[in-house]
């Protein structure tokens, strides 16, 4: 019996896991063409193609690329968002609309390390904002921004930077927090380790109005 292939490919450009039925139909047609054994939606709301022959990977990705959206190019690893108020009965704010705005952030320099953003449209926090580099969740009073969270082998709960924000305020504060991180973090230092070094008060002093 031939052992299963351990190769995998991640399909970029499914921003926040969104795609139309027509886009999905076209993607599935390509997947079927190359007889991909297994597919999976990842925790980052992207599409993983598992167990492919390595020689088919580049050809498949070349065919799928025109079917997906442009990849976020500002240094963010991904922006993850829940269905929000538009689609979920628990949502109190539009997480998908906010995620689309944050994906368009223009940042001055590359990130010191990967940055993951999680946005939840209610306090149930399905995207786990407290363990994301930038976490944002909604209450009836507005958005709360959390910075410096991390899961994995050395977990850290993020620090609350500000609460009661509207869409424009939380986008601008995200930009300020990430810029401060860019300018002061060591190379390859994730935001969790950065916040352990500088502390929440230093961050607040740099990004919040006096």
C-alpha cells in the first residue's frame, strides 16, 4: 500500500475566507482536474490542498491564482473575521466590513515577524482576538482593540489598548500599533514577545491621544 503524500499547498487570496459560489465552483473544477485527495479550510480561513503530487502543485496554483483575490501585501499574514452582524444573530457590528478596511492598511515598512489579525463581531470572540497579534471584538459600545496576543507553544493573552471605538478609530489605532511595533521590535520578534519587553503603558503612550 502506497503511503499518503505529506505535501500541502495553501491557496492565498481567499481573504477572510470569502468567495462567491461561482468562484468556489471554478476552484473546485481545478481541484478535481488535478485530483487533489483532500481539501481543508484552515484556521486562518484559507484553503489547504493536501496530499498532492509535488509536480502538480505549481501548475495547479497557476490555474487557481486568477480565480482568487489579490493577496494582502502590507506584511500581514492574514486577517481573520467572523460573519459579524450581517450574517450572525449574535453579531453587533460588521466584522467583515471592518476586516476589508484593515486589509487595505498601508504600512511604512515590512513587519518584523508575521502578524495575524482576528476580528469578532461580538463578545463571544469566535476568531479568538485575545490570542492574535491584533485582536478586535465588538460590544454594544463599539470596538475593543487588543494587542500582543499569541497562541502556540508560548501563549500570551493580548493587552486591551482601547475600547468603545468606531470603525475609523479602530482602523487608525491598528495602524498606529503596528507602526510602533515595526519601529521598535527586534527582527523576527512576534508582538507577544515585543509586548513582554516594552509593556502596555509604553504602547498606550505612543498610540493614544493625551
